[in-house]
C-alpha cells in the first residue's frame, strides 16, 4: 500500500464527511423545529451514514498515521512532535478530536435508534461532535489555502 493512495482515500472520505455532516445538521434542525421533536428517518439515516464515514475515515487515518506517515515518524524521532504547533495539530489534535467526534456520533446513533423523541442532551452531544469535527478538520489541506 502506498502513502499517496492512503492520502487520496483519506481526502475522498473527508468530502463525504462534509456532505454527510451537512445533511445530518439539516436533519437535526428539521427534527428539532419541524417535527415536534419526533426523530425522522432522515435523521436516523444521516446519523448512520455520517457515523460510518467517520469510522472509515478514522481507520484510514490511523493506519496512515502509524504505518505510512513519514512526517509523524520524523517528528517523533526528532522529539518535536509536541513542540511544533503544526506537527502537534496534524499528528495529535486532529486525530484525537476526530476520534472523539466519531465516538459521540456512535452514541447519538444508538440513542436515535432506540427512541422516538429527541432530547436536548442529544442535541448538545451532536453540537459538540460537529464543533469538534469542524475545529479539527484540515481545511487548508483539503481546499488548499
């Protein structure tokens, strides 16, 4: 497996995550304000697909980080992983935040599957997951700043 192939797969799933997160956000807002709090099929499906894309992205990213990334190995060997802000963001903050967001989406998926009405605590979990994802997203690498 080549690093560039993994990088392109990671980048491709990033677009899918952005799309599915947008659909998830719209479905959440529609459920909150349009259906009197009743969880719709759209919300259940969008949560499921967003969670699946997040998990796939996390697996690709972790394999790429630990097995293929020359930058991670060089920063780790040089002892600059936590000293350099770019390395810290790329190799520590980004993966940890995305994994936390994936875990929160997994919890939401389970809650939405087992209930008919949405609760405010679930909305807060969804907002936290989306905020973490948006904060840790590598915008400059995906869209080229």
